[in-house]
C-alpha cells in the first residue's frame, strides 16, 4: 500500500519537476501555485522532515553498531551516543560540504553495497529454511494495524523525491529528475515488498517474531542456523545509514539554501562556496541542527528516540506530499495543459495521503507517541509566526519573496 501511494505521489512530483528545474523544489513548486505562505510552510515542513530523518539515521547507527558488537561478543566496546553522533555527523557534513558529485556517488556506492549484502543474506536464509507453506495469507492481516503501520512504511520511502531538490546541480534536470523520482519509488517499493515477504517466509510465516524483536535479522539468521550473518547485515545497515544521512543533509541544506536566498532565513545561508560550489553554510546549519536534536533525544531509549524522530519526520513529508498532489493539476491548468488523467492521478494521490495521515492519528497511539502530532503542529505554528512577523516588520523582504515566487 505504501508503494502504491508513493508511486502516485511520484507521478505528481514529476508533473512539477518537468516544468520547474529549481533548487529547493518543493518550496517553490507549492509557493508559485498556492502563494508565498503555503510555499514557505512547505519548505519549513520539508526541512524538518529531512533533518529529522538524519536524526533518526544517526540514532539507528548506534543501534546497528550495538547489534554488530553484541554479535561479536564486544558489546562493552560500544561508544556512547554523545561521542558517536558528533563524529558521524562531522564525517557526513564534510562529505556534503566538499562536493555534491562526490558525496552523491559515495552514497550510491555504499547503498548499493548494503542492498547487495541484504539481498544475498535473505536469499541464503530463505533457500536454507524457507517454506512456501509457511507464508501467511493476506486475509490474516488486521486493517487497523496496517493503517497504523503505514506511517512508518511511508517513512521507509522518504527521500525518494530528494533528487528534485538538486535540479540546479543535475544535468538535463527536466528529464533526469522525474526519471530518478519514479524509479526510486518503484525500485525501493519492490525491494521492501520482496524483502518483507522473504523475511516472513524464512521464519515459516511466524511474523510475530519480527514484530516483537528489536533485531529482526538476528532472529531470522539464528532461525536459519546462521547467527554470524546478522553481523554482516547490520554492518551493511551502518553503511546504508551513512548514505541515508548524507542524502538527508544534502537535500535539507538545499532547502535551507533556497529559503535563505528567498530571504526567509538570513541571507548568509543562501551563499555558495567559491571553490566547491556547495551551499556550505546551509550544510553547516543542517548538521548543527541535526546534532542538537540528536543530543536532546539521548535521554530516551534508542528505539524510542528513533521512533519519535521518524514519526515527526514523516508528518513533515506527508504535508508536502499532500500539497504536491493538490498543486500538480493546478499548475497544469494554469498553463493550459491539464488532462483528465492528471486529475485522476492527483485525486488518488490526495486520497492515499489523507488515508496515511488518518492512520497516523487514529487509533490514538499510546503516550508519549500521542503527543508527537502536537509537537509537529507547534513547529509548524512557529514557522507561520515567523512568516507573519517577517511580513509585518520587513515588508520589503516579504515583497521580495512574493516577487521571486512569481517567477
């Protein structure tokens, strides 16, 4: 269901990506159609989404590293999170600051290696201990559970659209960005569905084992008599974590950079490094904000901190995905290119996003997860208050935002 939803969102993103090859894409896509306030709120939402994704990844690094060391009998050597997080983010920040082409290729190679390792291990485990008779029937799935889980299923996809934020640094962006967005959603969905199916199959259909474990791959490989394989998988996940954090900081910094150039933030973050041609100050702001939130979450358990950051990040993405589905046909209508199929794709995308948003709110999660929507709402109200303050105290800056978004 998440895969289908993301494919419809991707189709709506691509309508806009083919028309507007711009840095900070979502802020501008939405602002040019729904006005400066909607555009600024979309950019504000997406910044939180990308940076909180980076926070969740930094926290997951500690979880994966702990799993690797535990498998090796070296759990006592796990470094504390307050040391690990700054070191990890320093490496990510330097890669983002140095060169977008280099950092993109590093991310691609590392992610490819991680996926290859996971595919290999899942294949070996399934061949050795899988049983077709053990696969659970679809009828046994609880719809309420599925709707609640959809928020995190969508979180597993987020970032598939981030190539749109790099349009100014992409060759032939009107062709390559839409292709990257759609292929990312499709291939990621295929990978997740297949991996989920074969993981359950490897446990002879007993999916409760996965649901109740904080180290599901360890359960699967132990069930197959291959406990050593879990170490390899979690090492691969650490590699993947670096790639994901780097992609999140790259995308988030481009939005900060774009909104700085549009004067929503200080103009200093809207500058480009003279040699590396990267938004170095926006990268620094993104890294420091990510580090601050990560350190603030350290008193929580790693699993709870990861869940909290990931859930709030997903709210940020859902808001923008919903707005993109609304804006795409309006943009086409404004330019006289709207067709019935565009309306249909938009309508389905809107309904799917509303369903995911509803599933994240009802059934009401247990405390303190039930507070997270209000935390996100407070963040959004803070951005709205800053926009209104800027409009009242610096009308010329506000006029510049309106003028630029009309371009």
